[in-house]
C-alpha cells in the first residue's frame, strides 16, 4: 500500500463531493431526517412509568442501518460514474495500485461517514433525547463502521454494474436481506434454523447486536468487542475483495 497515493485519491474524492451539494446533503442530512420520522412515529405512545420508549430501541438500530444504506448507494453510484466516465481507466494507467485506489475511496467516504454519524447521533441524543445505558461514543463508532461497511459493499457491487440503475438493483440482493435478518424485526434466536444460519454470517447482524449490547449494558461487554471486531474484519475483507474485482474499463 502506498500511503501518498491513497491520500491523493482520498483528497480528490472529497473535492468532488464538495462540488456535489446533493450528495453531501444525502450523506449528512438524510439519515437525520429519517431518524426524525422514526421519532415522530412513536411520539404519542403512552407507556407506564419506567418503561423505555420504543424510539430508544428502534431509533438506536436506525443509527446503524441508515448510514449503511445511504453510503452503499452513494459509493456504488459514485464509483460507477468514475468507471463509465473513463476516470478510473485513466487513473489505472498511472503507477497507482488498485488497492491504493479502493482504500483511498474508502478513506474519503469514511471521513464523510464519521461526519454523518456525528450529525445523526447529535440529533438522536440532543434533539430527541435518546437514553441508553451504554456510552454514546460506542454508538458513534458502530454507526461509522456500518457506514464504512456500506462503502465497502458499494465499491464491490459497483464492479458488477454497468449502469446506475444496475447499481441500485443490488440493494434488494445485498442491503435489504441484511436489514430483514439483522434482528431488528425478529430476534435472531427466534428465527428458523436456515434464516438464523444466514443471519449469523451477515455483518449487519453483528452491528445491530453491538447496538443492543450498548442499550442493555453500561459497561463494555465481551460480546460488544466481538461484534466490533467482526464488523471491522468484514470491512477489510470486502475492500480487499473489491480491489481484486476492480476492472480497468467498463464492459
């Protein structure tokens, strides 16, 4: 890996994003707006004293899921534009390595993901009063990890798409199954054997489990550490796989 090449790619992508206000708004504003919708869904619920709000549980899960979805869309489409416009082909004629290029993209979008996570968590805690037993810093970390996971999967899937429409079509294959099986709607332990086996190899399941650990425990648990390591390992593995599948030109 060449750190200078990787950083140069990161700076170039950030400069491109700065000139695209719609993408910046999609990254920074949309998750917070969607979180507000979740809050308003449960705003008028009546609960006995001492019972946690539904928003504290569902909104917490959304802090991991929304960044994952948004960054997958942004990254897959951006990378596809680089390929179809010929930018990627020109870059790969230079001494830059494919790994430097992919990790440079990942670094740039990871910076945006960190800003996204800070904005969304600030809205959740300071505007909507989200209350958890665990430290909010761990929530921010998982939000960033799931966003970077979306970046990595978006980079990987973009290698198999030739149009933006095809890139979006990967959502029902890559994103939606993870949302359905991550434990948000039904606990993984209550799923049938087949679905439980599938859920246990999906990275978003571990992110959601980590968020549940933060909600339930004031201190860091061993399960939380395991969940963080698993998600981070998935991110690195997918980025490495994406660098192997990166083509010099579109079909």
